[in-house]
């Protein structure tokens, strides 16, 4: 009798087509529930799986990995970010980690641009007014619901990787001046195409821009990168947009400044203590809040699943997965 295929455990409900393909290829244990696994269930999965497919909601830290079974050899993350996984500990234990880079770039950049437009132009406030008043409104007036023009404003992008560059292309088309802070300057051809100005000093860039877009990954080095001190550098008419990770901004400091009118507004798709949302944010009219929707497209989720399948299949065939995560390049 042939040996049983290694067990693949998926922690969340995935698109039907992806689950069907996994069932064809692997000895897979799927979930009907779209809710996050409990800590006990996730620990049990780590003990029994040869391959586990977690999502951003599944925190696999050193303590969890210490309880992993001897068969666990691959963590095939369903997501681009891997801040939910202690990658270094996994590698020390001989466990390969993969992710799904590239497929969410355009979707996330679209959502970022949507927030860059929505917050200064007060789109959410206007929509909420009509809903709250059942479509009744006083009509057009010269001084009512005034927002800010974005054309000609300075956009400061934090993190000029795939998503940051995609945001820059969109913003450039809308007439925004592109400024960015990154570990190193982007290719000169790209910078010239976008008319992008590189700032080695994040502090200096923040003091000079009108809109800030956070597009860098969450790592120990970027935790509270936008600290209370750095937020104080922003101009009072500045807007902050974050579609990366909530932990990159000191959320309490941001809320205090929004309440005090020291920052004009914010567009947030992510939160520091997800899925919890700071209740003080919910009371502010000058913010647009979204429930982590940046990558939520049918096409994006399908492409993520396909990458997961390719990574697992390649690994099981004895080859190096194409999306292997290496801490040095995170």
C-alpha cells in the first residue's frame, strides 16, 4: 500500500475553487467555519500537520512552535505579510515558511488610493449624512461639506516596495507630488517616471507632506514607526492613510491628535489591536474606517490560494518553494 500523503491543515475557510483543488492534490483537512481557530485548535493543528496553511489572524509564535509536532515542515501562509509568524524560530526548527507576495499589490494600492481620495473630500461623511437623514438634505451650498483638493498636494509614502510604487503610480496620475521614505532609493528610472523624491530622513519628509500613506511591512523595526513624536511633526492639515498594518502607528497618539484637531483626518483599513477597533475612532467624523478590506477581491483571494497550492506542491515534490520567506529580506 502507498504511504499516506502528508497532512495539510487549513485554518480558515478558503474560496471553494481553491479548496476543491487542494482536495484533489493533498491529504487536506479543511474548515467549514470562516472564524479564526481557537488557540487550542491551532496548537492541535501544529501537532498533527506536515503542512499548515494559516492566515493573518493566526499567530504562530515561538511558544506555539515549541508545541509543534515532528512532522511539521512547512507553514504556507495565506497572505503576503508574515508578521503573524515567528519566522526565525520556525527556520531554526527546520520549518520552511512561505507567503503569497505580489498578487495583492494592485488591490491594496486601489484601496489606498480610494482612502487618499475619500478622506480629504469627506466622502464617508457625505454618504453618512444622506443615510442618516433618509435622503433629505438642504441642497447645494457654497460653504457646506467642504473638503481639500488633492491635486498638487505632497504625498509621503512610507515603504516604496511593490505596493508603495503602485500607490505612487496612481497618485501621480491624480496630480500629487510623490515623496517617499524607504530603506534605500528605488531604481532611478522608476523615480524619474513618478517624479518621486527620496527622503533618507523620515522625520524630514513627514514635516513637509500633506498626506501620509503607510505601505511598509510590520516588523520589529517598524512597530510604532509613526510614533507620538513623529506624528507631532505632521502639519495640522495633513491626512494619514494606513492599509499596511495597524501596529506601525501609535494608534492612541493618532486618536489624541485627531480629537484635538492637530491632524486633519485619517483613513484606516487596519488597526493596532485587530479585530478590536478603538471606540474613540468610531466617534470621529474626520476618519474613514474599513474592516481590513484592502486585499478583499475575488480575484485576489483566488490568486493567493493558487500561490499557496504551488508552494505546497513544490515543497512536497522536494524542491524549494518559489515564495520561501527569508528573514534577511523581510
